[in-house]
């Protein structure tokens, strides 16, 4: 394994800028790593080695021509297959989009390119981002580099696994109910969910429009902040994007202190259903924050308990509408068009064949929840719950600067264990969903290994809307203190993957 | 399908009182579509004015067209509506091949404009049509069903879809129930559609051309027995593509429903299609198994909150509205009711007014537009305003007539030339050599010849029968191939014959 793949994104960017290596050399090292381990990990759905090297050489050319490039120029990034890419297929993990080549780049994609990042390939995901394990991908599951028999989290499991397996120093994800933070937690890396609207949804294949948020994965907080900064900011193509400056996340990640801050522990997150090893590491992290100078208080958010049921009305409702367009008329899969069937029949056959069971379950849930006569009791009520959760957050943030909780109640579970039990699967997002319901900023940083299974545990840090810098600041402080204690990053304790 | 029997209109009205409701869709004439930057020109090659947004490609997002919102607010204000302070778009979900997203962005329970009215006049009596709501939505694509007898989807071999129309801004104007119109119901419906078209045209926000589909009416009709308190079941007739058809559709539906009710039958709540060739309606989709559109607020767009200042600014830009203009021009031009109605129906009021502004006298301006040019528009099957001639050009021709450089006959030839694309009036006059011969020398030679040829008539004139001069003037005109100045010729003839 080349030493280049162990380096952080910030280091790689600096080495390339200093001329000590080239984007092409860095790209080749990562391509080699992908070739060596991705047969086992299956983080990627699409890697075009030639295309990657061409991108890298183009960045080297831009630098040689004297162009002023950002700190991540030449650094590889693994890109979740939910973002459209004009030069690569985009499937959202679904058979219904197999082979589709979008005619346009998502805003996030375009900004990665503009910043000189080299898109290494498209990463695996739960179909249409619906899931917490990446087992719902139509293209087979991704495996957790810590234990190949376990899930890497989801829906952005390909992105978390790619970074944890040193296939890429950075990756993109989307977080609708925890799809960045939960995979980051169970693979021992950093994953951030920016403020809703802080990063553009244009070209992000929608699951639940009012919740979907693009965000970064990295092996450390500063790298995540650099990637966050590279693709965030107002986009006139997305009406819900926030027309405000990107919060100073990089500066906050460098600052890495909690002096004078008040940290709230969410009382409702803990106890029954939480793995003891997860709670132990979480409690230690809270003590650590106190030892670093933060004031720690317990905060009650009584309505957080309703977040998950409300989420499972709002997200499927929006999804049932967002996924209607996959009707075999203009792109993607078409089944049964033999000249004897009506358009409606072809639509029905295509959707029956093209969507997986979890997607169908959520389309049916959402269709039901929006139906005339049920709307007020379900969708309408769920929106009211959203307001109540917002009030809980507002009240909490009057007392504290950030809230903390475990990112997910358990460590990575074995592949197949929850595949037939949707409710058990949904519980993986119990602690992450409230921030999606209100759109505020959150991050997951590694806080140790659970004693029972030796698997990573994540600490979730939540801040108000547009308080993204706070979660990076606190996350970086925790990271620095823990790495001092561990003598290096948590990921260094992961077993070496055998090259095959 | 059996042909429904009908009851004679007068008889139907003796037994039943009709209640109407009219929903009108108007395509706004904005340069770009409702939610993307695609052009909106009519008649472009199929699927050439499309992009990821109006094709509903995965990942694409809508962005509201400010000019369209301006347009609908102007319509709302002209219809005396309240413009709400806050409202949202909603998704109307249903599957159809010409719907790119399989939902239409529309408005549901929060329309932008509410509670207006429009006064219309029928046979000297004023009817106030109450407006329930005016809301904003996007148009669908256009399906073309190939093969089969009816051009409708039933029986077609295959269908083609043109998405150029998809996403064109569409304003829907819905009346409250129109009652107590009695046997004037068909005329009131037509007068409403006519007045609405005039109103919207005067605002300059749409070309409101029913034959091109930029204005489309759906007509709701129900009957109740005279003296009854409860309204009957209504039908909704679609495909009503001209003002005349609005009147005919109402009349035909009254006659049909009366026959059904009179024979003890019941009216089925359904959509019906109007057929231009027969003037009757046939049954379409039944609404009794009502479509559930699963409306919910569009999460991809932020709410609309037009500021009061902006609304007042727009109100201040409203032009003189048709009713006020009609009153004024009738007085200024000294027109009878009938003359006014003819000018209005021909769409000539503005053209005449602009011609007067360009220097022509009112009677002359009206004469050219209502006679010569109306005739040519009818011949060519186009609207008066579409003739390739401007009011300024008409005024220029009249100026030449006033200066005796042209007579009426020559003026008509100038119009012919201008309409044939031969250039401006002066260019046509020059190119065709259409100057009136008023130069005395040239005329004198012709007159001498005419007197010599018509000695008997000349004698009568010499004997004092001045009226006989007309015959000689006619001969002069003939000899000059219409180019002589008739007035000057007459003066010269009388002078020569000593009768002046």
C-alpha cells in the first residue's frame, strides 16, 4: 500500500501544491488501493481509471498553467452515486436507473471539479438513500472495513467504507435521516450533516426534499471541513439553498477548543436499546469535554421521541411523489414495451421490476399518508411534530452551545441481521433524525471502540441552523484529545485489509 | 355510444335553471418557462425547448420565474382579487406520460389571488361574475395520439409526447358558481370568456389565443328544477377551444341534461369532451371514482410572500382596462352600441386607437381596420392584430389620402402591397407607381379626350345638368386606371364645360 493513501486530504493537497507529488500520482495510488481492496469492500459502483487519471492530469495542467487552486486541488474524492455526473453513470443504487448517463452535473459535482478535486468514482448506497446498511442497494451490499461481515452503515455506506478502507481520503454523502452520520459512526470516521440548504440539492436525486442534505466524509475533522467548504454555499438553482455565507468551518476545525462553551447532553437519548459499549464511550466523551473546559448540562428534549414516527410519515410522503417520475417514459429501465401494452401498463411493470422492496414499502407508506382523508392525521400531524421538535431545539440552544448524543444506538451490525426487520433497521437513525426534521447542523466524530465487539462508536454533536462551525470546533477538540490518548487516529486500530 | 336525446333549449329553460362555473387556463407569455430558463416560443420543433428541469430529470429542481408571478398578480388585480400575503405551491400527483415528474406543480388550498369579480354585459344587462381564485401552475407536455379514428388515446396505435409545452407558466382562473342567468346562460358564459380574454390581452401578459391553446376553458354546467333550492350534479366540459364553442357547449349541455333529468334519469358527475363539428359533448372520464391527487406543499420551493409595496407597484402599472377603454372610445369616436361591439369583437379597438394616435381621424382609422383590413384578416384566417401592418402604417396611408396623393382605391392597393411584404406604404407607392394624377396638365389631356368621346354627356353638362359630370369623372378614372384625383378631375371638367 502506497503511503500516499494513508495521508489526510489536507496533507495531500499541500504535497501536490508544493510539487512533492502530483495529482496524477495521488490518483494512481488510490486507484491501486481500490483495485486491491474493493473486491472485498465493494464501496464503488463505478470507477473509470482512465477518466480519473485524465481528471488528475488536467488538475496538474491547471496548476502548471499558473491557475490559483484551492487546498484540495488534486485530492481524490469518492462521490455518492446519488449526485448526477455528466461523465459517469448515476444510479442512486437502483435498477430503475441502471446505465443512465445524466446530461448534467449536480451543483456539488460541479463545485468539486471547480475546486480541482479528482472524482475517483461513484459509491454504493441504499437504493434512493433508503436504508441504514447499504444492503438495500440493487447492486449488492458494501462491507465494513473493520469487519467485512458487518454493514458500513447507510445509506451512504459506500462513501463511509471507501474512506475507512483508505480507498479515498474524502467522500460525499447525503443525510436525510442520518445517512452520513450513522455510516461515519460505524466505520470510525468523521461525517457531517450541514445545515439544510447550506449545500445545494441541485442534481441530488431526491429522496425526501425537505430533509436531504449533502455533506462530507473524511478521516479527520479538518478534512471534512475543507470538503464542506469546497462544495457548500448558495446555489441559485436550488430555491431552498440558504443565501448566506458558508459558516467558517475550516477556521473552527483548526481552532479545536471548547473553552467557555456549554454542552448539553440530550437526556432522552440513552438507556434501553442502547449498546452498553456505546453508552460507555459516549459518557467518557462527555467527561472529556468537561475536562477540556466545557460546561456540561443535561437537557430534556421531550418531543425527540416523536421524531422517528414523524420522519417515517414525512420522508416516505415526499419520496412517493419524488419517485413518481421513474415511469419508463424518458430515461432508465423500461419493461414490457412490446407494442401490445399501454403506457400505464409499461409504467406499472417497470416500477414493479425496477424498485426494490424497501423503496416500494416507502412509496406505499407515503402514498397512504398523503391520501385524501388521511392527510391531516398523518402528513399534517407529522409536520406539527416537526414544529415541536424545533421548539425543543430552540429551548435547548438557549441554554447550550451544542447538544451531544451517541450517533447511533449500536455499533455496526452483521450483514443480514436486520434485513427482514425494518423497524430494527429504522432504529439505527433514532438519534440523528431530529436534526433532519429541523435542518440544523450536526456531525459524528469517532469516540472509541465498544468493549463488547471492538467496533467504532460515534459521538454526535448538534448545533443550531447555520451553526455548522460549532460542530466542527467541538468535534475537532474531541478528536485532538482522543487522538492524544490513543496515540493516533482511531482508524489506525482497524485490521489491515488483505489485498486480493 | 348512444346519442343522448336533447330537449329544446327554450323548453329546457322553462323547466330548469342552469348554474355555471368556468375554469380558464391561460398560458403566460413570459420569455422563459415557469421553473427553468427554457424558451416558450410556440411552434418550435418537438422537444427542442427542454432542459433537465422541465423534463423532470432526476435531481433537477424548480426555480420560480419572477416575471410569471408578476403576470398572475396583474391578472389578479385586474380581476379585483385580493393578493394574499403568503402562499405556497403544492404538488398535484398523478401519473401521465406527458407529465415529466408525474406531478404538476400547482397551488391547492393556498391560491395567490382570491375573491375577485368581472362584470360582463349581455344585451345591455350587466352580470357580475364572481372569481373564486386565481392560481399559478405549470403546463404539461402535449400528447399526440397517432392512429385510431378520434385522435384520442383510445384506439390509437401509439402516442408521441412533446415536452416543449411542459413547464410553461399557466394561470388558472376559477369562477364562483354563476347563477340566475336563465336563458342567457350560454351568452353570459361567452361574454365572460370574451371579457376575460380582452382583459388579459390588455395587460400584455399573454396572447390569449384559444386556437393555439394559450387560453383554454373548462365549462361546468348543472341544472336544477325551477324553484328548487339545491343545485344539481354538474358536468365539466373540456376541449372548448373558441368563444363560440363556450356558448355552444353550455347550450348543448343544458339541452342534454334537461332531457336526461326530464326522463327521470340522473346526471353523472363526469368530464365531457366538446366536439366542434357537432356542437355537442360526449362522456369522458367519470369523476365519481374521484382521482386522489395527494396534494401536499411543494418542498422544493419556498413560500411566496409578495410584499404589499410590490403589489401596489404592480397595481400602478395596470393599463386602462377594456371596460373603461370601451366607454371612453365609444364617446370619443361617437360609436353606436353595435359599432362598438363590432370593433371589440374584431379585436380592433387598440389598433384603431393607435392609428388615431399616429395621426389619422377616428372615422378613417375605424373604416380601414373594420372594412378593408378585417376582410383581409378573415381571408387569411388570422387575427386582425396579426396582419403584417402597423397602426402607424395605416395612419400614413390615410395621410396620403388626406393629402389627395391617394384615393381609396389606390389606398387599398397600398395595403395589399404592405400585406404582401413589399415594404412600408411609401415604398409600395413608389414601387407600384400608385400616385394619384392630380397634376392639371396630365389630367387636362385625359379630360379633353373624355369630353371628345362623350360629346352628348358634355352637352348636357353645358346645359346645366351638373350631376351628369359623374359619368365623365368615371370615364377619367377608368382612362387613368384609377390613378386620377377624382375631385380635381370633376373641378376641371366643370371648368372646361363652363358649368362651374
